[in-house]
């Protein structure tokens, strides 16, 4: 075969256009796919978000996908390449909020209207299709645009409803009130996997504080206090118990006018609190502290003492690597906290609203129509505790902290109602099926994917948003009757 000689400097753009034109006129892509009697390879192309033009990341992934499809085509297989658009979700909603000048979810529901908001989402999704098509064609990638699916199409949404009902009928869907990652800006719960997206969990500086909890014990005329350390001062108004390590050693340390209880191992770390040579009056195991009571740090839920709150319990996650070996526990704002209190029959309080602000019960920090969320209130809480004589020390720590994968703001953990997919029921099957999959590279099988499966937890599928396939469940608020629909006809 003789190649055409190029005289002088070739016009790359002209060459590109002529090749693309030839492919189109001769239906080269279609002919490469339409192979009669050839064995078919199913190529699932995870669809992109059409929130803007392709960028370096999407282009790189697109090249890799095209390479794999071409490889199997050249091996003689029939490889349909159906294109798709991931039209729903927070990425589209966030862009719609920006274009509409909205920064408050209430505006969508009470002023603009959900229908108008969804129309904007539809407009954004529909407006980028041609740009994507042009980019992908210029990359010389072959895909079937004519047969493309969109997750916002009623037929696709109906298939999601059908799949949901199948899972529900198999006992894989349930509703529960538990702690979940929560974005105070997007005002929605997220799944654990959402906190692992890209750089969602990343370094952040936060204030820590050590507070003292007064007991009714007095030694030599000095009141005894439990110490507790936390990097979430905003959760202290919701404290309902203190957790210790059952086998850890604890000391009663005389610090002058008061006596502090803390883990023996941490005393050298907090020399400014306990002194260079701590005066230890007595020591005990954590198990011996169980059942002791203390005065609430704040008065908001003091009445719950009659229901078993404000006492010491044990928890296996308590250690002495961080803090003082005693963990302040607020059941609505941490998964460990939630289960610790539930297992010890301690009630739950949840004085934080959908915007992440303190509710009216927290009288010292509640601000009607306030704009600060609880994380932003940390300095205020710390200052209040010092003024009340209940803070012992504070500082700053840099630690990895989860952020919203879309709006990039720090998340909180908050108890709320949500629908869950019961991964635990099928976990063993998933692990077994993983062994039959030919992963490339092979290290993925027992590495990223294998470890993910081993540690997989039930999946929170609820999102308190608008532009998505709705969960097809209707419940009667009076009698609790539940109807789950699997099709539009139903």
C-alpha cells in the first residue's frame, strides 16, 4: 500500500476533517459493529455528567474506554457501543442553583417551585449534548449516539423503579433512623461511598476542646470531674453519656482545687493540665467507672437523667491515642455514638435542623433565621464553655475530614430517616462473585474492590433533593400502609 506523500507542512485540521468525513460517509463505525454471527461482547460505558464540556479527566477515561472496545472489535467480536448520559443528581442541581442565583433549598420549595427548578436542570442537561458529541468525534472515538440512553427519560426511570421493587420484594430495602453523612448546604443525606469520592475526605483544621464534667464525688473537699476531648465542640450541647475503655487504666489526679479523671497513659501528654509530676490519688480500670453519673454540661436535656442519660459506659473504640481516653458521646451526631447509646438504652436527641443550625432547644446558641451552621458555631461554643468555667484546654488539629463531593463543604454526621439497601444480606455472594471476575490489573480483585466488598455496609439510597428518579414508595401517615410501585402503569 502506497501512502500519500505530504508536501510541505500538512494541515492537520484538514486531514482530521477529511478522515472524519470519510468514516461518516462510508458508515465505517456501523460496519465495524454489524458483524453477523459474531460472538457479542457487552461493553457497558458508564455515562458522564453533561454539566459542561469534556475536561482532561473525562477525555482520558474516554480514550481508555475506546481502546478496550476497539481491541475486542479487532479480535473479531461484535461490540455495540451504546452511549449514555447521567442526567440526574447533585452535579446538575448545583449548577442549576448557581444559574438561578439560589443558595437556599427553601427558595426552591416555597418561591421558585420544584417544577421550575427541574426545568432548569433539564435545560442544563440538554444544552451540553452537542458539545460532547463534537469533542468525542474529534477524539476519533466511535460511539452510538443515536441509540443513547438518558437517565432522565421516563423509560429509564421506569426501569429503575422496576429494579427497586424487585429488591424491595426480596427484602433488600428497609427504612431506618440512623446516623448518616449529611451536607448542610445541599440539605441531603449522603452514602458512605460518597465521602470516598475523589478528594471528598481530605485534610482540614478543626478546633479541639477538653471539657470537664462534674460528678457528685468529693475527695478531701475537692470535687471530682471527668475530662473529655472532642474535635466537634458543637456536639457538646447534645452530650448524653461518656464512654471509657473497659481495660484501660484511669487516674484520679489532684490538680489543686479540683480532681480530674483521665486515662493514665495520656497524663504526660497534657502537662499543662496535670503538671510535670501528676499527683495521682488513686487509679482504676475503666470497667470500675461504669455506671457513675455526672451533671449535664448544658441544661437542655437534663430531664433525661431519669431515663439513664449522663452516666459512664464502655465502648471498644475508646483508646488513648487521641484525647484523654474518655469519649464524649452525642447519639445523633456520630455512628459510634449512636450505637453506644442504643446498646445502653440511652435516649437520643437531635437539636440540629435541615440547614445544620441549632434548634430552639439549644437556647444559648439558637439564632432565628441565623446563617451559621453548627460547624461555624464551634468558636462560639468554646468561648461559652470557658466563660462557664467548664473548659480546661483547647487547640487546633489537622485531620482527614469528609466533605460534600459536589459543593465541597464539610459534612456533619446526623441521625435521620432514610431508605437503605441491605448490602449485608448479599455481601457473601458479592465476595464470591468477585473471585470469578477477571480484573485488570489483577491486584484490583483483592485490593481496592476486594477490600471495599469486605467492609461494605448497608447503602443509604435516600437523597432529599428533586432532580432524580423518585423512590417509588407511598406510605399512609395514619395507618402506615405501604405501597411500592414497579412501573408507570402501576
